[in-house]
């Protein structure tokens, strides 16, 4: 590292990004703090999960404590268009979108990265729990965090070599308790907010309420049927259901029933018993391979089909640059169109795509 | 001030002049008395305060009994608007308030509250594309039941000066109290309240090398005003609260220096300002000067750049070592075009790209030269990121 290399730290006011900033400051980098002002529904800015006035004040306090400049950047319009738009559009099309993927790909690691580079920074730093290392041929590998519980490689599998060249993840080598200890020993009085997986822009609301407010015509009631066409009742609108869901279907049946799939053209919710749930086959699109190209395939690897899903062994077959066929060794429940399938070689995140 | 940084935001605030600081210091611990007290300690403090009042009265060409000390320019604006409006309603059932659309928020938000909460009828005067109010328009909009008129002397965002004297004459003829926010003007312009024909005039010390946290309101003896802050009878009953002696003393000294040194300060700043304006308009495409070309503060250059994110520009400038400001001063990353620029007719894609460069005591030719070299590069960089 050249001396006084400049870095921009994406700060949220939380413990992870605060410690990330402190660590780099300690290491002698010229550190600049930044916060993205993301979109929130009018009048709900206070209950957003991130970039609330509170969070911003907290990040400013941390920056002042570290003696680094801090700037807020407006990303409301682009976030509304790309991330929230994708979220609403996805539900309208019957999938269960993962807006964090779009946010990381287009907002953090494109929009914010461009701002960081414009400031003369060499790196953009976030408080994500992942690690980087160099491959034998000089390419950058994305590794799972030391703290497997906190590992966030699932949402960062979208990163390319060009982005990773400018990325630093200083806390991926630590466990969450270690990070908290570091915060304490560095004198960072960071509020220990509960970790949450809620989407930041839902403002603490159920996503269904959000969809109805922001896309009033998105849900229309239709039939609930079994695969064989037996009509069991009426659903309130397909966006309100997820694959694998059991509770809240509002139908009485001799056996517990699960959501198997959504038939969009017919606006029908297909349900069935537990043994009908799950499949071994999945097709993945919009793939990203962290190395830049797919490994020679087919090959055996671990696959995660949701952020919190367990690894599953599978046969992975890259069909083209952005299409992957995955055949899991055990049937997988909860294969959910719109979520990502992320492929690992042990600790190395190879890439993934959208189911 | 950071050694390697160049401060170009004197309209936001100024450093306290050393000479001002010197005269303030004895009044923190040595002469600390409460001027309301009977004893010697109190008398010493009172003497200092009344001396300060006299100095300020001389600068405003008014009677000391017409100078009310407040905590800042915003408080002065609040007291002027709210105090005059409520008094006019009480005495003559007036209910109409007339202000320009380019007022500082201390005036416009107060007027809005008077309308929304107190039932006044708020009307905005038209302005031209330089942000100037025409006296003729004031004459046309004045009504028998107008409670108070307020027009800013020198605008903080765009630096434009208003024809205060001409507007004051019209208001005087109609018997309507006229307030001007002179917070930006006080550092550089004459404050002769009789010449200006104003009844109420606000200043804040930190804009002219005095301390933050102190201001004053001139209230013409004949002008009726209801107090906003009630309590002890300080400040002739207009503004209760123990007087802030060291700051009041500092403000008087700072205002005196500003008025005494007006010529030299102008001579220092005008060429620098004109250098920046000429250079930027010449070098940067799709750049416009906001506000009036001639009739503007001598230290004030303000621009809009088409298709530039003004907040991002401030950030880049700061990292390069230049501290500037914009019209839509916003630290939270939620920019909206400023109301002032909108009132001047700028569309969003221009209004969001505003930049305010304000010069002061430490500004040098070298500093502005390096500034005009850096700025065009940053503008180009931001435009290429779109």
C-alpha cells in the first residue's frame, strides 16, 4: 500500500462500519467517511433501518471522534428507481426479489464507488463480513467471513473484479463479538442496535403493507389450488405469499399445506403437501462469476439459495456466461424465484445468479 | 483554521477578530456581574453593556434606547416579525404580512407560522431574476391592514442588495412598519437607519467577525412591538433574559471595526470577487452568476452550474481543501433546490448545482487563483459522472 492511500468508508453509524473506519485510520490510511442518503417513503425517514437522522448523527459522531471528514451523498432518486423499482416490479411479476443484491451491485459498488473514486480514493470500504484474497493468477477472490454466522458473501457475490480491485472489507477477519470488543477498546460509543434483516426502506412495516401503499393495483385475489386443480380457497394476491409458506394461507385441509408455486398468468396460488415441496433442479440467470468467467464445468460445489439457507451440495453446470443449471444432491425446499443462488468452493464465493 | 484549507464561506460565519476577542475577555471572569444587580459588580457590567449599546447606536445612527440585544440574527428576525405583527393586530387589527420570497428562513418561517398559527394573511412580493424587490411592487401590494413588511437588505444566498431606502419611504408614507434583515449586509454596508428609512433592522455578530450567539434588533422608538420572550424587564421589556455581556461587548467592537474599516475591506474583497466571477463564467461552460451583477455584496460570488450535483461539488471541493457552500445547504444528503433560486426562476437541473463563494479577511489573490484552477476540473468530473 502506498503511504497515505485514500479510502472512503461507507458508514452507517453502526458498529461494523465504525470499526472498519477506525481500523483503517489506525493503519495510516487517509480515511473519508460517507453515508448514502437512500430513499424512504415520504414521512417515514425516521423509521427507516438505515440512514435515519439518528444514524447519520451517530456516523458523524464517530467520524468526528476518529478525526475524519464525513459527507452524506444523495442517492434517493437512483435508489428509488433501481432498488425499490426492482422490488415492486419483482413482486408484480410473481417473484420474491432480493433488493439488497441490486443495492450492492448498483448503489454501493457502482454509484458510491464512483463517488469515492472521484474523491481520489483508491478503495471503498464497507463493514460487510467477507474477506478478500489473491488467487494464484492475480485475480481477487471473495471469501466467506471468519464469522460464518455473519457472513455476507451471499449479497456480495454480484461483485466483479473491477469492483473488488477497489474494495476493502476490514472486519471480515473478525467475529461479531470481536468487532464489538474492538469498538469498545477504540472508544467508539456505537449504539448496539439489534441486527435486523428487514429491508431498510420498509420502515419497520410488513412488505405487504409497503407494496399496497406504493403499488395499489399490485395484488388481486385469485384461487388457491392443488397441483391437480382442486380448488381450496381464495388468496389475497400473489405478492403476499412466498414459496414454502405454510402459515396464513387461510385454508383448512387434512394435511398441512405449503405454497409450491405461483401461476402468474392464471393468478393462481399452487399449494401442496410437504413432500411435494422442493426440487433438485434450478435454473439461474443474470449470473456473475467473481473471477470474471465461469469455471470449467460441470463441477461439484456448495450452493446457498437464500441468505440464511444452509449450504447444499450440488452439481453446477454453467450453460453460458450468465446462465447456470444447478442440480442439488438433496431436494431443496424453498427454491424461490427472485432470490439468488450463490455458489461456493468451501470458503471461496465463486459467484451466483438469480433463480 | 486548518492550515492547508482555504475558507471561502464567510457568509456562513467568520472567525472572531483578535481585537474583538481581546475586548471580550475581561467580561468572562473579571467583570462578570449581572447588569441588573444594584451593586458595583452589576454596575460595571451595566456600564459595559450600555457602552456597547451606544457604540452600536452610533453605527446605526440611532438612539441607544432603540437597540435591543438578542441571541442572534434569527432571534432578531423573529422578534421583529412576530413582535410587530402581533402588536399591529392588537392596536389596529392589522392582519396582512408582506415579505419577499428571498428572505432568510428566520423571516420566512416566522411569517409562515404567523399565517398558519396566528391567522395572518401572508403575501409574497414578486422579485426579478436577480432577486430584487421593486419599490413599485411594494406600493402596489401594501394594504391599510398590512401589519409589517420585511425585505432582506443583502441576500445570503445570492448576494443581491435590495433598494431598502426606496421601499422604506413607501412604507413610511403608508404608516406600515418596515423590517429589514441586515444580517449579511452589516459586515459591508452602511446601516444608517434614518437614511434607510427602516423601523426594524436585524444583525448578528458572527457575520462580521464578532462572536456567535449574539445579535441585535433596531426598533424605532415609534414602532410598536410585543415582546416574544417575556420575563425580567431586560432590554426595555422587549427581550427578557440575563444579558450576555462579553458577547455584547464583542459585537459592538466588531460592528465598529466593520463600519470603520468598510473602505479597506471593500478594496480588499471587490477585486477578488470580480476575479472569481469573471474567471468562472469564462472558463466553465453552462455556468451562470446568480443574483445581481453589480448590486451585490462585495465579498459574494454565487453561481449555478447546469447538471452538477451541488452537494457532491462541495464535498469534492472540501477534499481539495476549499470550504464553500451552496444554495441548498444540506448536510443530510437530501438536496432540494433552494427556495430562493426557485423564486428566481431556476429549474431543478440548474438549481441543484449551486455554489456560493464568499470571501473575507483571510482571502488572498493566491487562494482565489488556485480555486479557479481547481473548480473547473471538479465540475467537469461531476458532469462526466452523470
